[in-house]
């Protein structure tokens, strides 16, 4: 009798584990698709339609960069970045290439100040940004790619307009250091 109860319990636990594992696989793609939006489609296309490979890559991004906590900007930093962006936009009329180079550098500086990966590895930075700003990271990629010189003026203009969405998201996020600290206190009480 005791052996039968143990066997039934083991089978029940195994069935529950199998159900949860199977359910996780079914919703994993939907969860990643929802989280990454157009970035999900871009990665699937880059993997030749192999959704499993794309989902592994996106899952790895979440593991590597999901814990990044964006640092707040001071009001002075916000004003400085806003002025730089306005300057980059004004420069577009005179020199679209220089305008895109400034926007590219500005997004790298701003993302670094917000706590995203530092250094010259553009792909690592955009991978990290895609985990937190998936809807807007493509504009950054377009600016970075268009400044290589093979893009027409209209394509460069569209890239700059698209990149503005990431700029706005990075500039608006966070707040003062005090607000940032207050959020941690609320989280510490378990009421986020």
C-alpha cells in the first residue's frame, strides 16, 4: 500500500513537471515575441526563419542583460543630451552624414550613462538595449548602419527620425537619484 502511494505520488509529480515544461515551451515564444516585438521578427529573419535558434538568442540576451537597472539622469545631463540631439538634428541640413555620426555617438554616450554596456561593441550594446527598449532599438541600428555612406538622404532622415524614439525613451526613463532610491525602498517592502 505504501509503495503504491509513493508510485502514484512520483507519477503525479512527473506529470505536473512535464505539463509545466511543455506549457513553458509553448508560451516561451509568445512571451519573447511579446517582449521583443519587431526585434523578435528581425532575429528570426536573421536566423533564416529558425524560431528555435532565434528564441535561444533572445533568451540568452535576457539572461545576460535582463538585470541591467537603468541609472537615472540628472536634470543637467538631460538638458545636455537634449541640446546635443537638437544640434544633431540641425546639422542634418548641412551634413546628413555628420548628423548621423553625432546621433550615433550621442546614443552610445546616453545608453552608457544609463547603465548599458560600455565599450566599442555596438552589437552587445544594441542587444542589451533590445532587452529593455525592443520597440525602439532598430532606429539606433539604422542610424549606425546609414552613416556608413551607402544610404540616401531620405533613408538617413528616416533613420534619424526612428532613432529619436530610442533617444526619447532613454532620456525620459529614470529620474533623479532620489526618485530612483525611493523606488528601491518601495520594492524592498514588496509593493512595486
